[in-house]
C-alpha cells in the first residue's frame, strides 16, 4: 500500500520529500501562507495553490486511513479477516471502494437473508446456484422448517432467493463495475411532478429533460437537485433506450448475471436464478447505485460551485483600493432617505447624517447643499454610492452636485453593497460603531469598502459578500473551509498594517486568531502604536511560535526598523544586514535602491539557513518594500440618462463592472438596478472554456446591449462589440434591484446554452429588490 505522502506526490507531480516536509510543517501548526512565503527551501518552493491542494488531499486521505483502521478492527473482531480481505482493504484507494468491501461485514439490522440462514436455507441457495439442473420446487421440499415458518417450497425458495440477493448485492467488485458502467452509459431523466407545473415554473426547463449523467455541468446538476428537494422535479437514471420499459432486462441485470456466471440454458433452475438476478438489481441495487451516483454528481457539482465562489471572492477581496482618501458614503433609500457617513483618510467616522432628495419628500436642492457643505468641511475626494434601491437616483443627485460645484473635484463611484446590512447588524459593528444607528453603519461600510475592500470585507462572513453560485445548496462545512482559506491567503498576500488594522483583519493573519487579535488591539489602545515587531511578544498569549507565523505579514510604517514595513521576516533581517555590511551601506539606504539591488548576485548571500529562493525574495522585497499586489484603482462610469431598464436600447455600448462570474458567463452592473448577463459564448471571439480566463469580479468592461426583456427583467449583453442585436445570443439575464444576495439562489431551471434559460438563471441568482429604506 502506498503511503499518503507518495500518493499526494504522484497526484501533484512533485517529490515525496516535498510532501513529507510540508506535512511536517502543517502538523506543527504552520499556516499555508507562512509555508508558501517563508519556507520555500523546505518545501521546494511549492506555491499557495499547491499547498492548499496538498492540505485538502491530506485531510481526505487521513480520514480514509482512519476509516480503514476502523473497518479492519471491526472485521477482525468478527473473526472474518482473511489475508486476502486485508490486502484488498489496504489497497482500497477511495472511500466508496472501502465501504463496498466492508458491506458484507458491516453490522446491520436483521435482514431477510439472515432470517433465512437461521432457518437453514443457505444450503438450498448454494445447491441451486452450484447446480442449475436441480428442480427448485423438488429441492426446496427437503428444506421445510415449520418452527421457522418455512411451511412449503415457495417459502423455502423465497428465503434462498434473499440469501443469494444479499450475496450478489454485496460483492465489492460487482458494485464498482456497475457504478462505472452506469456512470459511463447512464442518462439522467428529469420530469416534473404531476400537478406542480405552475408552482415550479422556475424549473420549467427541466420538466422533460434528459442528459448524459457524466456530462451534467455543475449549475444544472444543482438546479435539478434543488428542484427535487423542493418537490417539483423527480429524476431517475436510465441506460440505453430502456426508457422505463421494465419488461426488458436492464443492462445492469445482464452484467450481474455475467459476473455470477448465470445463464439461461433451459435448465431446471435457470429461470429461478434469472429471477434472483432481476430482483437483485431492481430491489437491492438500482436505488443504491442511483443514490451513489447522484451523490457523486452532487459532490462534483458542489466542488465546482465552491471553486467558482472562492475564485470570485478572491477577485473581490483583491480589488483595487481607492486608498486613504476622505470619502462620503451614501446608502441610498427612498422613503427613509439617503444615509450619509463621512470617513476620513484613515477610515474613521468624522460625521454622519441623512438627506431626503427623493420621493415622497423631494428635498433635492437642500440635499445638494448639505452634501456640498460636508464635502467642503471634510475635503472629500470620493463619493461612494451603494448599488441598492435608489442607487441611480442618488448617483444622479451626486452628478448634479458635481455639476453645480465643480471646484469640489469629486469622483463618484457606485459600490457593490452586498453584505453591508449583515455587517451593520453584526456584533462587531456594534462594538466598532456603538454610537451609530444600524442604517448609518451601512453607509460607513460602503465608504470604507471603497477605500480598502479587503480590510472592510473581512468583517463580513464570506458567504454574505454576494459572489457565489448555489451557495445554499453545497456543503456548508466545505464552503466555509474553502472561503476561509481564500480570505486568509488574500489578507496575508497584501499584508496588514499593525497599527491600524481591525480585529477581524488581524484575526485572518497567519498564526493569529480572534482572541489574540483582540489582545493586540487592546495592547495598542493601552500602550500606543507599535514601534517594532518585537513588541508583539509583549501581547498576552502571543508567544514565539505565534510571532514566527505572524510577524512577516504585519507591517509597521514609520517604526524603529525600516524592515518592519516590509514582508522580510524578522528571522531574515540578518541577511539584509549582511548585504548592507558587505557593500558598506546602511540598511535604510539600500531599501528602494533598485539599481543597487538589481546588481546583486543572490548566490553571494545564501547561508545554511536561508537558501536562494528566500534571498531572491528578500532582494525583490527590498526594491519595493510593502508593495501592494492589488491592481490600480479604477471605476465604471455609468452612462448619463441610462438609469432603468426602459432607458436601454439594443445596440447601446456601455461601461459596467463585473459583479459575478459563473460557469456560464459573467454578470455586469451597467447602472440600471439589474445586472445583465454576458453569456460565455459572448465573452470573446475565441472559444472560452472558463469565463474567468476572460473576466473576473470587479473588472471594468465595455458591453453591447443585445436584448432587453422588460416584462421578465432580463438583459442580454455581449463583450464582442461587433455583434449585432437581433443575432442569436446565447443568454440574457438580470437581477432585481437592491442588495445582491450571496448568489445562493442562482439558476433554478436552466439549460445552457439556450437563450431564455440564462434569464431564469440570472433572476434566481440575484436577490429580491429591497424596499425603500
């Protein structure tokens, strides 16, 4: 049996020694970001993606080993563990295979087969199986047992049948073969439950749907499974052209018969044995195999949906920050007014209020004057407008403000406010902003997420951020684990300012947790700003081990040691000091000196502890210390006068922001309270396998309006600007205005790539429009 390390090494295409070294680090408590950045010599420079895959496979294979040990112990205690069986169990490489082998020995309730064995009918079953020339009725007459309720030959044969059925159905080789066969050849046949046509209209694309099982894409599989759970759809797996014709032998029955060498040659027991095979499939195995395969479909679909969510989340977290610029945050509303938060360059709230420019109060001019006064007083540079209800109306208000007072030099940006309400009502928000109303906290969040998306979005549960696909239909444990890993990787890739970071942001730093993060903030509040990284060791519960994991990701600007603002780990400061000493320079003088640093030969500074990869990283970091890997800040400029669906006309070319990327295309906010869908086929003139190869969440793109369906609130867009409206497009879609949900309600009832299907997908993907606040 291959070791776990060897199996992972073969799967990832790396050396077993790299796996062993990484596993040792993980077991010691090291995090993936720490290992990826600061232990390259140990792992052979595995990157964070490889390390995450390794970590996930390690978890699975260790669970497999634990289950293997449990099964071996159970069978051994029954006294049934043969050398051959042990070898098969030890060679099992999947959980399915392991459970198949365990099935005959798994403790279970008393079965009909067990009752028949207790009645002495196993010799009858063996006799008829071994010698089909025997007459079943005559042979069975010799096994009557009145005390056990076996009063006639019919009862005896029924008991014998149950014994053989259980034997046939618990054969591990047969089970694996049948699963593989039906996976290859099976089709999923979906129909609507009678009488549910109206209630389940959103699933209408699946009312009569057949598709090869192994080819069902993630979003369709999850939509079908949701329809089944809601009682709208029913499904079954069919093979070949059987189409529910139960008079013909199922292909699986033929394979069962072949496996057990049962043939109808006209012998006395052949027909009876054929019936045993038929019952084995239709009573014992068909439901089990279908359940197993649909679980396989679900598992693959969930994995892909989680991957899509994680990729979109990463793009959103690493979106370009506007930076430390005074910002006005506007949380739009109608009846209840527009909530306003005034944020200085450090993210602190310096003022707040509300204006009522829209119906029913219509205080347009007073609202503009109030905004102008705030902007002058606080030297506002940016206006962040939430994209919920009344967003375009509020943007129009700010446009009028800019027109009347051009000297203010304001930039207005519409911000995706998904999750802002979740933050506003959270325990952390009540501690962070205790004196502010919940509605004002939302405006604060909108402003801050423009200044620094990452720092603000870490305060919100990842599932509430609004970039997922079917998030409520997937394993919540796996989803949370995957999204938490993304947040951890993003936070540590960017780095954290130790003297300004919030508790939620610090808690995502390698080696830290919520408790230690709170202790850091408390220490900072009591003792003032940190002057150097070593001061962290004075924080309660933060010991040397935690310091090792966290220090390199924490930045101190303007502290005692210039290296503390870089990603150079304190353990490697000696390398920098050696570079400076050898060249008769001071450390602070070589930082940022590109010409000098590019002239260095990293090999000259390799030590026994710090190898070439680390030295190269150190020199690169010295050139641009604390550099931010995020892109330059840009924002979409929505077309003036295009504010609702009614303003859209086919052929318009508009600028928009990508809000979500799925397997079937990208949703783009073009400023009409309804995201349009660029189907995967309209993303590029060349073939696109994965939409994320072309766009990602947060990208600013130009799109052409191809189709506007006002009654159904659907917008079809194309990024191929030479496409002409009226030509066949592969999809259209939109969202209802208001806060976007986390994408968990995506796409019930859809067949890609067919025109109308994308609208249902888009409508279900987005959240319901919120009422005026």
